[in-house]
C-alpha cells in the first residue's frame, strides 16, 4: 500500500476507499451488508486505523456507506442522481364508484402460480424460523389442549391473543384493554367490518391516492364510493384537502395507511397524525387506520398509532385500528385484529354473523409466539432484510429502467412505487411481463378512477434469488421495447397520441 501511494501520489485513504468500492461493485460487499470493521480492514491492508476511518468517512460522504451507531458501516444503494421521487398525487375532487375488480382477481390468481416471479404481490418471504416456530406451537397446543384447539372461540377472539395484542400496542402509544380488541380473519376483514359498521351503501369514503387495492375492492363490495385524497410519497395525505372534505361533509369515513403505506412506503409525521385525529373528532367522522405494515418500519421507534392521539375512554374513540400478521409472519395464518373504538359492539356482532370467529389454533399459537418474544425477534430480523432488499431493488430499477423513471423512498415495508414515462401502459407491460414469467402490479388497480396507468408496484420482500434479480433487467428491456414501439408508431400516418 505504501508503494502504491508513492507511485500514484494519491492519499492512502483514497486507495483504501477505491478498493472498498471495487468490492461493492463486484458484489463482494452487496447492498445492505456490513463493511469490514475498521480494525480488521486495517490489519488486512496493513494500514493505520485512522487511514481506514478516513476512507470510510469519504465513502459515507459519497453515499456509498452508511454508519449505524454501535454497529459499523453498511453498504448503501447507489441510485442515479436523476432518479427522483414521484410528486404529490392529484386525483379528481369528486367521489366515484370502484369498478376494476376483475383485474385484481386476475392478479391474485397469478401471484400463487409456480414458476412466476411475484413482483406484483404484497407478501414478504416467509421466514423458515418464524413459521416453523408457529407450526411447532400449533402442534404442541393441539396435543396438549385438543378440545380447546378444535372448538369455536368467542366471536371477539381468544382472550390470550387479545391480551397480547393489547400489550403490543403499548409500543404504539395506546392504552388498551383486551375487551377493546376483536380478532379477525386477516386485516382486510377488519377493514371490511369497520366500514360496514359506519357506512351505508352509496356513502362516500376518503382514501389516499394511490391506495391499497384491497381497500378499494372492499369499498366496491360494500357499494360505497371512493373520494381520493392528494397524497405525498413521503408524508402521506394532504391535511388541507381533508379539511375541505370534512368541512363540506363529503364523506362518512376515512381509511388511511399512515405507517409504511401500501404502495408508497410513506410514514405520516407524528404532528400530522395529531392534527388528523383532532379533525376527525371535530367533524365526528370515523378514521379507519390500517396498521398492517406498521411493525416493519426501518427506523425505530415504531410510529405512534393515530389512535394514541384520541384521548378519552376507548368506548368513545373515533379511530378504528386494523392490523394483523399477514405481512409480518405469514399470510396463511389469516389472523388480524381491529380495535373499533366506539363501534366495538357493532363490529363484534357483525363478526359473529359473518363467520362466527377466526380459527382457534392459530390464535393460540400466535399468542404464545408473542408472549415468548418470538414475534419481536422475528420483526428485527425481517425488517433488516427488507430494508436491504428495498435498497437493492431501487438500485436495479435505477440501472435498468428509463432515465425519467421516478421511484419512491420507502421508510418501511417491502414495496416500491415506480412511476414510468407517461406513454407507458402498465397493463400492457403486465401482459408482456407475465409471458416472461414475471408478475407486476399495474398502477390502475390502486385508484378508483383508473389513474396511475404509467405506474407499477414492485414487491421487494420475496426470498432474494438470482431469478428475482434478473427479473428487473427483463422488465427494463420490455419497457424499452414498448417505448420504442410507441415512438415508431408516432411516425406512422394517422397516429393518435390519445390511444397510447
């Protein structure tokens, strides 16, 4: 190293930094991995500790490494400087019916097909350790308590799980009783029950734009209308727009995903949550808060639930919280919950009439998993994995997609929202991609009005394999071919740009 410095006349720390960059670029140090410790690298390269520190600081300034307190330096994704975030959305200002259910059903069918890379799905890779632990608990419980595990639970759910959920929500700033909680068959059923409790067919509900297509489908099933709210990809819905909606009494309820939003990955600032709760209380409008991704935020602490800002007795709360473990442990467990506030009796009654109760055995196993600390350990592990994979996927998209592509910067979860050039039709891209064995989620399913046709949602939570990594260059090539086809068509006689 000393000889290299004398010949090149470059500072020694720059040579060390260059070697680190080479290891990053050739895949020896992948995005999200921990760089060698300062002392170990100093020994390996036969340089001083101060030289390695200077090299790491240079790479930090260049955006190649990210320091983490008491942990070391980690490799960051290198995005192109011209890859920007999407802007605040601008949906129509009137409520509309939701009528794109057929495409969503097709997507659900594709996600589970063997041989398809499910980049359009919204499920993370199931951890072998966590699901084996839960299955082991179910097996043990079914042997030790066969009659209990095979019987109907109360409509509100098993008391053991409701206690664990109440304890867990202390982290979200909520003081809950087990009696405040209703266990459901997934978080989407919780949203369905909450909407049924506070609306009638024909009513309008306020939603973020874009928003999770499952919420839109629920709105459609209940015969409701959707009023889309302008939404920022980092901070969530516009409070100014909601103030107008509330003052004009345009909606009967509002459904939001404040933490690690699907599909944007945004996290609503704490002060915005406080203001929003004050607004819904003043307008006497229920807020249905979807917290399904809240436990997967990248930077601790976990965000406070909007519910935590609704002071007073739980029986008078205007905030109805919905959550579950489909995105954190495994979707097959089909365990969710809702905290319906002042509508708890109505939601419990509807749950009983709908399907009596959620399955007993998974409830008992999940309660024990949480009680023994398994859920907490699992979350710390998978959140770190998802963060690295989001960064890696962002890097691949920046490399292989058109230069004017916009990409969100998720603050949690495992989803990316990608805005392609305006001439792109994501439904056509979906049709082409599925022929190549890659499933994507077209942007139109995230809007009641068919917006976002040039956008797609990408799942970064799959088990990372060479096939998953190759899927992005495949999509990039398809996008380039479609853009070229549009450009060639534009030179043909009779070309109509409105048909693109």
